[in-house]
C-alpha cells in the first residue's frame, strides 16, 4: 500500500462545537417550512376534481408535506429531549462556499419570480416561460458549482427541463 492510499489525518482544531440552540432552531425552521409546504399543497388549483379513490395533483404534495411535518416534529422532540450531538464530522467551510450559497439563493429567488410570468409574446409568437427559465436556472447552477463541460451545461439542463415539462405539464396536466 502506498502513502497516497492512506487518508490524511483530519484536523479537528476549530471544528464546530455541539450546539443545542442550533439543533432546536434547525428543527423549528424545518417544521415551519414543511408546514408551509403542506398548506400550499392543499391550495393547489385543480382543473378537474378527481373521482373518489383516484389520485389528483394534490396527492403527492400532501403526502410529502405530511411526511416532512412528521419528520420535523421528530427532530424537534429529539432536539428538545437529548443533548446536542457532537459535530466533529463537519468539515470547515470551503473557500467560496458562502458565495456559492448566496448566488444559489439569489438564482432560486429569481427563478421563482420568473415562474410567476406564465407566458411571453415575442415577435407574434407565444412562449412558455417555465421551460426557458428552468433551463437557464439549471445552466447557471451548473456554472456556479464548477461544471464546465458542454454536455453538462447544455444537455443536462435541456433534458431535465424536458422531463419536468412533459411529466408535469403534459402528462399530469399540472399548470407550470
């Protein structure tokens, strides 16, 4: 076995300390976000009510939201009843990591904002905004996180956008 096969020793100096308030805050934020998601899942506008025993567009968001609320409640109970776990396994913040998170958040806010415009008319043609915004969003995320090959920058966003649009927009008829 050569010396390159051996993992380097981890430097645990400056690693994060256990924090019970952080665990409680994380669980409370998770509960708030999942409860909001569950509420919004119940507000999805249906084009047509499903017959009894059939699945409609609200089914999976409600299932996922209910599961998320249950998990967040379990996390909150654990955070309140047990001591905070050790955080020795958490790596230090990487250079550029905070900037990437901020850029990702800004791109996500811009993507959600652009989603409110359903269509655009340009030169007499009507364009759906969702596929264009999704492809651009994925392209920019790939750039932010360091991907530079054209296959990943072009093919992946187009393929994922097409899959989402065909699955949700055409097959399930959920308005995007």
